[in-house]
C-alpha cells in the first residue's frame, strides 16, 4: 500500500484529491495542513467515510518538524498544495508569497530528498505564463514562454525551477508539475466543495451573490482586449482536476518527470460565467462594473493535449452549467 502525503489537503482542491486517493483503496493518505485556509470539518467529513486518511495539523514554516516528520514516515509520494494563492494580495504582500510558496516548497523538496521520498506532484498555476502576446486557438501549451506578471505566478515558477534542478541532481527523484487554469465547482454528490471565507474566485462569488450572501458582486475590468471586454478563463471542474493528480503520479512512476497543463481548452468571459450562474440559479443578481484588479491577465486558455495523450486523463465534466450548478448546490449547504 502506498503512503501519500497531501500538504494543504484540508483545502478546496486538496480535499478532492485526498478523496480520490482514499477511494483508490491501495493508498493510505496523510493530510498535513495548518488550517489557515483549509477546514478541519472537511477532513472530518472525509474521515467519516474513508478509514485510510490521517490528519496532522502543522505548518510548512516549521522546518525542523517537517524534516523529522518526513524522516519518520517514509512516504512514497508527496502531493503539494499548501500555498498562498490570491493574485491581488501577492502584489501588496509579495514576501508572504515568496516565503510560503517558494521557500517552504524548496524546504519540503529538500526533506523529500533526504527522507527518500522520490515522487512529487506539484500544484502550479497558469499564472506562470503571465500575459501571452498571442494565445493560439488551441490554447497555451507547456512550451509557451514563462513570463509571470505577479508575485504569485513568480513564486510558483521559482518552485518549478527548484523541482527541475533537484531532479537533475538526484536522478531517482521524479516530479509532475500541474499548471492549473481556473478551478471551480464541487463534488458531484455534494460531499465536499469550496468553503473559502472571503472568496475571490468568480464562480463561488457568483454563487454567493445568487443566494443573497452578497448584495452584489463586481466585474473587475471591462476594457480588456477580449470579445466582451472582460477577462476570459478556462474553467475546469475540481473533480476533473483531482483525477489529473492521480494520473500524473501513475505516469511519473512508470516514466519520468514532466509538466502538464490542466484545463479544457476553451474559455468563458466573466460576463458569460455570470450569465450562466443567473441561469442555473434563476436569480438576476447584481453585478457592477469596476476597475481592473492588479495582476490579472486578459486571457488564459489551456492546451491540455499533452496531459490527455501522455497520462490517459479523460475529463468528465466539461460543462460550465454543470460547474456552476455544483458550485451553487454546495453553496446552499453552507447556509
């Protein structure tokens, strides 16, 4: 039975990955989370359903603890989510992002090497691409230039470099870097979802507004060079993204390190997402136009051909209405 460590596993994406590993049956899963943005209740929900999940409350800033913890547990693989991820905040508090996202990740990788944990799946981001001058019709691929335009994207890019350099120096160490586009929705059975407080993610904010948890929401920027002037993003359902992590780990076990984009290959504008949420909720909620937020690129669409062809990943929920509906249903549970 494989021992998997999931850092940040009490959070939104991490918890869905924990669940899929737990369902596998051939894995024991240890979640390490400081609960700064994750939720103990999420882990309790999962542990009530799956007996092969353990939870450790700890912070990646506790470097000595992490070293001892890794040395004493002998994990087969680490799936690393624990990070700070709000783009505008990264602009105003860059040191928070470099210390947490880059320094803590580098230390975790060091502890993996020292403890003999030679498989590492890294939660990266499309923000490493920045604002591409040209996005092909098929989307951005993994060979596209890395040119992040905010500290969040740079902090993740630096961690990618640490992984590549570590693998070059230690041939037994293999990694998969997954560059996410925009993750949304909740589990299809409503068991877990995004519980983030003061959320900034468009789909969740729209769901909260549809349910009256917010009086209104904002459209940040209407003068981008996009068809309707608002930002365009590639939205991927969280369960499809979670399954990509399992496929990626299987792939590097049998092959070598690699980098994969995770998305559907087409985008929706802010206005289109709001319109779909209005449709599925039946509520014509208020969305006011506002100025741009710092660090937001106009257009990010993924070419995930490599992920599909190399790992056999097959997404199941490429449907914006379904994404919005599962997000809305989850949000109703949080009332």
